[in-house]
């Protein structure tokens, strides 16, 4: 009878450890997606507060003034370039998809690094865009070089 109890206890422990390991693995696998979703949601709030008046609710911009954020190399390309634009502003005339845009974008260096990472992650994953998230560490590194 004692051997059966030891065996049952051992089997119970193995099952508990296995269940814990599966739970831990599942949590780890889901975390990046949850983090991306949270960043996009936070970024949408920043966009609504600071960006929507120039770049519009649909990201289409204003013809010849404020460039669109839809499938452009500025948005989908080098993350460093778009981070620098948010940190430093942008006052050059720019051609995007055959259209010229000339309105000055002010610096938004008053935003926290997390807010900049979130809003750029939102822009890079909205308006039919699909691109990697912007990390806070990337914003912080470029702010230090400023």
C-alpha cells in the first residue's frame, strides 16, 4: 500500500510540473502579441491627441501639405528616420508617391520615449501598414544622439 501511495504522489507531482511548464510556455508565447496590441492601443491615443489634425484619421494626410502615412517608405522603412522626424521635426519639401508636401512638422521631443515608440508602432501597423514595432530603446538611443 505504501508503494502505491508513493507512486500516486510521484505521478501527481509529474503531472503538476508538466502542467506548470505548459502554462509557463503558453504565457511566454502570448506575451509579445499582447505587448504589440497594448503599444498599438496606447499609440492610437497619442495619434489622436497630436497627429490626427495634420495626418487625418485615415492617415491620408492633406494633399500638398501633410504627407500620408499609408504605405510610404518614411513609415515602413528605416525606423531611425521616422523616430528622428518625431524627435526633431521636419521642415523639408518632400515628394511621396509623386506628390509634393511642404508643411513643416514641429518637433514632438516633449513626448516620452514610450509615447513615441507607441505612436510610431501604431502608425506602422495601421492604415493598411504592416511593419515591426518601434522599441523604446530605439527612441532612447536616438534621443541621446540628438
